[in-house]
C-alpha cells in the first residue's frame, strides 16, 4: 500500500492529478453496538425542543434512513480546534503557521477559529496601529487575493484557503474560497429508507433538590440571596427575581425560589433520547481539484508545492481530529475498523493509501513546508497580522452572554 | 439500452448531492447547465487556465469545447437511483458580519434551514450518442478532473469522461405538459459561456478603500447570478417496465404556496374545481363538471383533484415547500377536453377561498400509470387511504355488507366499466361489484371507521339523512390497477378524498 507522502501530494496538486482523496472510517458507540448515541441536535422552524437531522442515504445500494451525528461545519470546527490546540502546545511546524490574530484585551482569537476566517467581521472591524485594518496594505492584499494569485492569503491565512472563506460584505471582488476539506459523521438507522422517517424518542429528565423539591421564600429573602450573587446573574435574571420578590410581598406569601436555582424540577418527557445506529461512518473528502484552482505566482512547480503545503495542512488537521472521538455528552465513539484512504485515478480506478498518524502528518507538513520554501519562498513565522479588536463589538458580545446565561 | 459513444460521469464521494436551483430552492439533479458552469469554472481557474496581466482566462480550446456544449447538449442522461431528504432542521451560523441592534454591536447570527439533500447511489452521467470532435473530447477529458464540486462545498465531485448507458433520452418535441415519465433539466444555450464570463469580470472589480471599510451594519452581499441563456429540456425515461394504463392517464402537478391540512383538502379541491370550471367557461365538459346530459354515458371517473403533503411530494421528486396539488385527467378523455382542462389549470396562478389565498407554481405533468416510484425488489406494496375515504353508498341492508365490502366497492367503482354485467338493481349490483374487485385480487387488509366531530368536511355534498362515515383503510390492489398508478377511491375521490398512497413492506432477509 503506497504511503501518503509528499510526492503523492505534489502530483495530486499538479496538472493531471486526481480529483480528491477520500477517508472513510466505520465507527461504533464506545458503550457497545447496542448503546444509543446523541447525534447533533438542531432547532426546527417550530422552535420546539429540537430534533435530530434525519436524512436518507444509500448503503450498498439500499436506501436507508440516517441521522447526522456530526455535520460538516462541526467536523471542520473540530479540525480547527485541534490545530489551535497544537499551536498553543508549541507543536512544530504548526506553531509557526501564519495566522491573523485579533485581540480584545487579554483575549485573542485567530482566523483559525473565527467563522469567516480572514474575512471575519472581528478582523475587518479592527485596527492596526490605530489604522482601520481594511485600509492597511497587508489586509487589502489579502482581500484582493484571487485564484490568479492567492499568495497574500497563503502567507497570512492558509486556513482560509483550506477551510474556505467568503468576503461577504465586499461590494465586488469578493474572495470566495470553497472549503477544500469537507466531511461528516453519519449514523445509519435500522429502518428502511422507503418508509416514514423515524421520530426521535423522548427521555425523562428531572432535577432533585435534596433539601426540598420546592423552596419557598418571601420577598426579602429572595432579594437578599439575589443581592449576594448579583455579579453572577444577568440583568434579565435580576429583574425577574425582583419581580417575583415584589409579587411575593404584595401577596404576603412565600413564592417559589426556582429562579435562584433552588428546588427541584419534576420529571417530564421533554428531552430527546439517544438514537441507536447499526452503522456509523465518518467520511472526509480532500478536494485536490479545489486546490488546483489556486495559483501563487511561483510558476507550475512552485504553485504545486504551495498547494501540497495546503493539502498537508488539511491532512494534519484531519489526523489530529480523527484521533479525538468524543463529540458531545452521550456520544463517545470508537473506531470499529481501520480508516480507508483512497485517491482516485483515471477511468474510475482508485489507489488505496495508508492513513496518517499524527506524527506522520507532522512530518509530512514539515516536508511540504520545506518544499514550498525551496520552490516558492514560503516562510512560516507565526502570527502574520496582529489586530486590535473593536471594543464596541466586544461590549456587545458581553451583553449578549449575560442574557444567554439567564 | 446501449452505451452512448461519449459520456461525462460524476461521482459524489459523500453519497449526496446538495445544490440550489436558480430560485434558491433545492436542486434535485445536476443539470447539463450545471455541468457546463462547473467545466467553465475549471477552465477559467484550473490548471489549464492561462495567466496574463494577473488575470486568469480559459484557453481558446476550452472555450470552443464549452461553446460546443451549448450547441450540442447531451442527448442522454444516466440518472442513478436517488432519494430526496427534506430535513426540517435549522442551524444557526455566525455570518462574520457586523450588526447593531438596540444600540449594541454584535456579529450576525442567522438561522438557515439545513438538511435538504438528495441521496444518490452510483454516478450521474451526461451522454452523447455521437462522440464530439476530437479536440472537444481532449478538452473535456483534461477539464473534468479539475471540477471540484457540483453544487455546494458539501457536494465534492469526481468527474471523468468515459462510457455510460443512459436511463433518459432528451425529447426535443416535449413541452411542459408532456406526460411521459421524465425529468426537466436546464441546458445551456449559445452565449451562456460568454454571459458567465462577462458576469464574472464585472464581479471581480476591486472596490475603492473607502468602499472596503467595515461598517456597523453589514449586509450579506450575494453576487448576482446569471440565469439567462438556459432553456429547459425534457429527458424522457427509457423505462422498460410495462405498467398498465390506470384509471387516470395524466396527472398535472403544481406546487402550493401554502399548506393544505388533511381536513381542508376537500374544501380546497372544491375551490380549485370551481376555478377550473370558471376558467373554461360556458360549455365546460362533463368530464370536468360531472354533469352529463340525460342518457349520456357517465364514465367511471372524471377530473380528480388531490393533494400531497411536502414529505410525500418530495418522495416523488416534486419540489414544493408546502406540498403539491394534483389534477388527474381520466383515461380515455377526449383530446380536446384534455387540452381545455390543461390550459385552464395552467392558467391558474392563485386560488382564493374565503379570506385565504394559495399560489400555484406549475411543475408539469406525470403519467398517471407511473406517478409513484417503484418499490424495492421483492417488496409487497399496500395502499393506504390518505387522509380518509368516504363510502360511495349507504350500508346495504338487503345483502350481507361490511365496511370491507364498502372499501372493495369503492375500488370497483373506479374501474366499473370492466364489469358492465354487474346489473342494475343497486344492492345486488354493489354486491357483485365488490365481489368482482375481490376476485381481481383486491384485499382489504384493514379498515376502520374514523370518529370525527366534523365528518362533513370529508365530502363535498351529502344526501340528507345519510350519515357521513369516513374510514381509513389499507388494501392491496391486485389487478385493479398497476403498482405505480394514481388512484383514489370513495365518494370524494374527485375532490380531495380517498387518495391511495403506497407503502412497501420488504420481507426480512
């Protein structure tokens, strides 16, 4: 079985190369095949307690009902998270990966985690040495990057080229970069796809307060307890407690202190139960065709080396992310079989290659970076653009967090 | 069916096609126009593109190949088995754009409906029975691997040239209401390549630094789309199955602008029926009105109006966020009357009932004998009344009679012309017809009366003194009709009631 090495990546990123690399891994619940898992939860138009995303897929030619265990966006978020962790841990060469950083006081965020990467509003609203970042030459070059020459983006924000980005607020000349890496985790249900799709079961939930299932307080006590914790509550919660306290005083009676988090909640069936799948599959596609639509002003060999560097970055993130199979509460998964990695060839044939371990992915990335340096003068030196965030946005976020915690 | 001389094939490694049509709705199948656009993108930005003065352009050879496609759309298509999923989920995403609300700045968060996709098994292919010129073959062979996606970024694709056996053949003589089984796909017309290139050039103008400033309220600016130089082509199914003609031969389809609840179907059907009669005007035929002259032959069926909810419609690849309405023309209808009713229906844009209105978006026609998709191999198909049916007659007292007999009679009355010898005396005639249906293989698997505080909403008209008794039933049709036929039974079968919807039971392995 050939190795997934730099020669393969370089050939794939050159004219005549394959369309894509596909990575597929069967998974199973860590608790055993019988165990139910918690798939990704979504809201519905009805804004009720939520639902799972049921779809249909063919498996070995048979139409089956499926449930989305982890979406494309979520899978990419996980890749971003592990890359960020590796950078923070000082893993080479990731710690030198160019990135754009926006700082709000003691907190900072990079294009790796910002939803619109190099074009995110946090970045565009910020300043560099007091100058709006959109007026700086460096950032203008990033925005003006195009398939004809994406070098400015490669040098400042390679994650934008790998995971995609869209300069959606720009009136023209928008940067629109597809994600070269896409994937999902799908659970196949033991239900024929031609029948009605299953409705999620509900499970019971309750909260037991060992002191008392109902805690009744008068208005004075409510105000006192709330006052001692005022820093922890949002303004909305404080106002609601004040209203309850006033009502208690008026009625001259004690009222429930549930808004203070006291007392129990009786059992009810209003939470989604887990789903039992007879097969769970994690699939990823790395599109070499997407990368081949980028040029970097380095000639055919240099451009191929730059694309191979991006491919190696994507595979590095994938290798790290694939190693972490805790998705959410009640959704611990393990690999049920080895990962199958294929690269397409002419006439519908495929080559099977070995999947990468994390250390192999690091070595491949190091080799790709050296090649890109040799052929295209690419250098990785860490943060490429440091931006001071717009305080108005930060304040707005704090206000929203306060309401959300109510 | 034989392999075409030349084909472009597309595999979807993630097993699903996700794309939007020109109006933003779900695109069910990748049309030749989408293939053309994807190839143009590959030609203009992929490894074959030429770079001059910082601008990428497709080569002359590739432009010629794309122009060839405009004049020579594929004459066949291989459409693999596919199934639409319409998950009613909503995901919230940060848009990376600023907005100011109630004096506070934040990053815009928007809920987007997600989950619409089309599962596919096998490759799509666009085929040509005569191979293109060698230079076009060379260009397409080189371009296809550089196509990265068909549709959204969740739809990565692997394209190649090769051979394929088409399942559909382009019918150049078809119009919107050609009923034969097929799909309508957009094909590019001459000039499409130039139009797309011009649009792209206009969209890539670099704005001024002042225009590039960030603002406190930023809209999401979607680039303009080019929907011109595209025409719809019918690709008729090369279906070898031999389904017998059903009681209704043609089913006209329109997407609804609002949902019609089960209990409203009869009312809205009556509204549509009246609108059709009004549209036809004086001399509307009996096949539409149900009114025949004294002594005139009354056929078993007339124009029927039925509704499908969103989920059922999507199973038939009928796009409609609120479901669809079906107007079925009976088999044997006079061609002039068929054209009259069709024109009346397609001319309707909105229905009005009381203070409510419902827009109609016409989707063409389907053959009545193949409305429903075939079931899985080895499956047993049953049919369920949807939502309910109402017996055609009051319970018979002078002959043994049960609810199952009423169901069998309703099915028999749809095809009663098969048994002209059933006789005239009502109760015995009904008994004979019900028995004839059973002898034709009809099986009533279950039937139960539905208790309803408003039973009258399931009928358009009732005889005084007759109690309306809606029922739900599951039956197997035997030889009553084909396994894919449009069929409705019961008193309201022409006006929104008693539609039979198939369900398939696959025996465990």
